[in-house]
């Protein structure tokens, strides 16, 4: 009788649904902060690239100054003369450029960071 009872108890345990704790969602990861550029020169001119050329032209805007920070859009972009520039998130306001054009800053005067 004990054996029969033990067998029935074991069968009941095997047939019982297993309770698994509900999975908790992982904390949502915050979106990565955009990379930034920090100006490290006392004064640094901004540049624009004409469409179809790899030679930057100095913009007609005031220079940026040491400590200013901008979002890094792309770069570095290397010219044929091996100078490098980073694209900032500052929209070009000069006439004759596409609406989505941005100013660029020399790699010599800006340090990128995350």
C-alpha cells in the first residue's frame, strides 16, 4: 500500500504544473548619448564644404571659442592635403548651401568624446 501511495504521489507531482516566476523585463537601456566635440583652441574658425569639393572654405560666421561644445555629426573628413575636419550640428546659415548643411571644425581645435 505504501508503495502504491508513493507511486501515486510521485505521479501527481510529475503531472502538476511547474510554477515559474514571471520574467521581469530588463531595464530599458537609455539611448546612447550623442558624441560631442569640445573646442580646445582659444578661437577656432568654422568651415563649409562646397558640394563636390574636398577643400573647405572658411565660413563667414564668428569663430567658436575654447570650451564650447557641439554635437558630432560625422568625421573626421580628410582633405586632399591631409587636414581633418569634424562636422558639427550647427546648421549653415550662409546663402547658397543646402538646407541640411552643417559647419565643420578643424580636428586641431576640437576633441570628440562620448
